[in-house]
C-alpha cells in the first residue's frame, strides 16, 4: 500500500549534465571542491527507509538548479547572495556562472526544477487521495562549520537540526523528533542553523493534511568533510540514524490516523 510518508532528498547528487558543465566558470578541481562543500552526500543512504516510504530524489546537483529555493528570486532570501534557484555564486561568493538571461532561466527551471516539484506534488496528492493525509520528511546534511554563504554563522553547531514550519509542522511531531534524536545520543536544535521544511507550494498555508518536518544531519558524524569520503563509522552511524526517521515515520503515520 502507498505510504503516508514521503522522504524528500534534494541535495544528494553530484551529477552535472554535460550541457550544463560548459556554463560553469570553475576548473574541474574547483568545481569538485564546491560540490563537496554544497552536496548533502550520502543522504540517500542515510535516509533510506526501505519500502516504508516513498522517496523523491532530485536527480542532479543543486549547483545546476536548487529545488529547495523559491522559484522566483524576489521570494528567495538567498538570491541576494547569488544563490537563488539558479546559483551564480559559489559558497564563498566567487563567480560560479554568468547570470542567466530570461530564456536560459526558463530552460533550466523547465528542465530540472518544475519536473521535480511536479513529482513531489504527485506523491503528496497520491498519499492524500489514498490516506487522507501525509507527512513529508525533508532530508539534508550540513557542514560542521558555517560556510560564508550561510545566513546563520553561529558556532557550535548541533549534531541534528530539526526544521519546522509554523503551519505544516504539528507540535507533537516536532517534540517527538527531538526526543528520538536526543534519545539516540545526539545534540539537537530546532531551526538552527537552518529553518523550514519542504511541501508542495500550492498547498502552503492552506492544507493541514500535509505535515512537514526537516531533518539535517551534521556531516562530521559520517564523512570526511574535506575529501567527501565515508568515515569508517559510516555504517554504524547510518544504522543508528535510520532508526530515528523510521520511528518518526511510524509515529507520524499513527498521528495522522487520529481524527
């Protein structure tokens, strides 16, 4: 049966199609370094909940198009840093590619952004049609030290960041998520250093049948942040971590069943 839970994984891929590579201004070496900094490596493995949840994985690098930014730069705070839906600056504020003209912008959004959001919308609609409600777990990782592009430059980042939305995140879901990860022995902070959670934009602030929660994992727990290689402890960390979102999924689905 179709699950009530959708795991959204927007930043796990490093793929840059050849047609897009030629538009980047970085050398292969510098582009690789930027990919290590900006990619949520291995989150497709860390948040693999098996057949219990439907996954929506963005198929290319966020450096091509970032599906978690607002489509319109006027609505996106990070656009002022050259990191709206289409990045023109690197994480350190250096030129990544030329500002796309309107035609190029429409092409990129139509090729990558719009199909992904349409897939997410279909997944949510299917779950609601089947169950009446659904929950979206927005899965990310983050660097142990703030990047220059980050809005939150606070030190002492937690192991786990839980992101919430005032309308779409039930308080019970937030509290349970914090309890699960703290119970696994990790430090947890809500909405720091990142905030919010993904959901179909056409339902934003309108449809309480869609519950949403973001889970961000500090990369120092599972990978070498310079090379991108997995730590020896990766498998143990993955197994320990998966128990939390799996338990969260079970709790969320039970919560959604309540009248």
